[in-house]
């Protein structure tokens, strides 16, 4: 990215870089804010591939798939790289065109991807199959040497999770549970909810401790209020009796 920005005047390059840093920093937690910074960078330097790519990721993260696809295509034209191909295919899914995404999975560009990119493409293709109601085909699509390997890579947890989810959809619950467990083993970064899915299949229910504490506090407050009301009534009754005696004395 730094090399690409060197083609810009120094002050402009610095402004663009600051916005791109904010996009990267906010993309996962605050995608809408990241999108705003990406739009600023895009206005400043639309002819820089890194800017178009960042704008694509920001649009993708906020569900603006048509815009993301446009930016990814622009970045690909500038660089000639096939790296964004799986994301472009997933944008087609997001736009309700799973057939297009599936067709892209069979294009020569896929062979240019590294191993991680090919796994991503397989995940997108399986998702497209499920979008089209072809659940059994999705299971077959995910079966691969990467899935069978015991080695753990950055994509392993997501691949195993997707396979477990596909198995569950076709009614193979026992196998699905095994693969959710394998996904959990590989998910050191917590990128999936495999543990929740396992608990759900096992019938385990988790209680939110915060909600439970709030409920207990409300119950205690209710008990205190209930105890105060009879006391207040008794005091009011005592005052009424005292007042009645005074009247008789007069």
C-alpha cells in the first residue's frame, strides 16, 4: 500500500493513509464508521488500487454488495490479481445471484488463488449451493483435502464449521456434532459459534449472569416494597386512632 501511495503528493498520501488505517481499525467492530472513512479515501484517491480494495471491504462489511462488487472489480483491473475473486463471488450471492457465484467457482481465476483463497472459494460455492436449495451438493462441495487434514490453518475452523452446518441441514446430526466439535478445537480465535451450536445440540442452556442478577435485584426490591407497605398502613392506622381519641377528649 505504501508503494502505491508514493505516486501521490506527500500531503495527500498522508491523508489517504490515515483514512485507510481507520478503515482497517474499525472494519470488524464499527463497519459503518469504517465505511465513512473508506468513502473519504475514495474521494481523495480513486485511482489507487489499495483505496478501491479498502472501499470494497468497507462496503462488503455493511452489506452494500453492489458497491463492494464494483470496487473489487476496479481493484482487480488495476492489479491483475485474482485474490479478490472469492469475495466478488460472495457479493453475487449477496445480490441474490447464487448461480453467478457458482459459475465463478469454475472459472480459471480460481486456479490462480493460493490455498487459502481456494478454500474461501469452496466456502462461497457451498453457500451458493445452499442458496439454491442444493444442500446435499453443498456437503459434497466442502469435502476436500483441506477438510480432511488434521493440520490447523487460519481457515480450518470456518471450513469445519461450514461442513458441520451443511451436514445438519441434510439431517446427518451425529456427523454434524462431530464436525462442530472439530471446528471448536481449531477455533482458537473464536471466529465461529461452534461452542454454542454444540451446546444447543446437546440440550444445554446457558443463563446470562447479568440478567439473572438483575432479576434477583428486582425481586429483592419487590420484597422490600411489599414489606414497607404494611408498615406504612400500620403507621397510618395508628395516627388515625390517635386522632380519633383527641376528638373525643375535646
